[in-house]
C-alpha cells in the first residue's frame, strides 16, 4: 500500500507525462478546405436553371421602366428611390435595357458649319456627333458642359461639342438627384429642353453671346432620376407641372 507521499509523487509524474504526450499539431490550409465535391452536382444544376432573379425581386422596377418606355403623354420622368452610386445606376440602366426594344431610328441631326453659317440637316449617319440611336445612358455626377456640350471658337473657326444629352437623344437618361439638386440651373435647363422638345445652344459666358446663330437640336428623351425619398420629394414639390407628373418608384 502506498503512503500519502508516494501517491502524490506518482500523480505528479502522470500529469507531467500527459503534458508531454498532448502536443499540438499545426493544420495545413489544404486540411481546412471544405469538402464540397459531393455537392458539385447540386451547384451545377442550380446554375443551369433559367431563373429571372430581377423579375422576381424587383418586378415593380421593371414595370415602372416599361411604363416610362411606352409613355407618350406628359413629362417622361421616373423617380427611383435608390442609392446614387455607380453600382446602383448601372443596375438600373441594365434593367432599363431589358424593356427597351432595339431601334434603328435616328434622332437629332447633323450640323454643317461653313464660316459663320451653321445649318442643321436631318440625321442620316449614326456616326455623326449629334445623331443618336437612343439607348440607355447614365452619369453618377454631371455638370453643365458635360450634359449640354459647348460651343468652342478658335480664331474664326466654330466647333460644336456634344454632351450626354445629345448621345442619349431618342433614349433614356439616368442621373442622380444629388447632381441636380445641388445645381438647380442645370435641372431647370434640362427640364426645359425635355418639355419643349429641343436643345438650345447657350454661351458659357453669360456676358458674351454666341458668335453665331445655331439652330436648336430636336430632342426626344426620357428621364430617370435616382436618389433618396427627400430628394424625390424636393424635385416633386419644385412647383413645376412636369415634375409633378413624374412617376415615383
């Protein structure tokens, strides 16, 4: 029979032995990878299925865009409550492309400049800078010259540079509400162009008129403005008949 002292020595020895035996093992990254081989057939079947996620998740957005595309009366405006970054605008632009039918119709026109005489001819070539076939165009942030283009003069030579509104002519233009609310003059001019159905050229310097008379360009444009509820409320309550006629999604 062991006395009390011998029992304590044996117990301590066993603990030390266990401490030596229980060593840690470092796992490799390959060992930590999940074994998904048995599920590959399931993943492949899901990927092959024809599912329309957008129509399932955002049916109202598609319906609103389709309504705008076929709208012929009133101001062609759709207000979309969304974030105003490029990712969201890209997503909405892709959704708009789904409801827009392919068209070969030409919009705008073709400017001819001879000395100080500027004339506008009907559109015949889609490669010309002021001739467009519509489509979906968007900008996360835009300013006056980027949207409406400009008139440049080099000595006695006049040059017209198109803006985004000319490239989007005949199609749909997506803009952030933020860019319009912080530039009210830009919004007023854009609204006027859509209401009257043509784009007028203006001087970049209010103190200096245009050096020549430039015919306005016919415009057929639908507008989608994206932003938060406050921005949509501000533009709807701006007091204009056109903004009040816009649809809110």
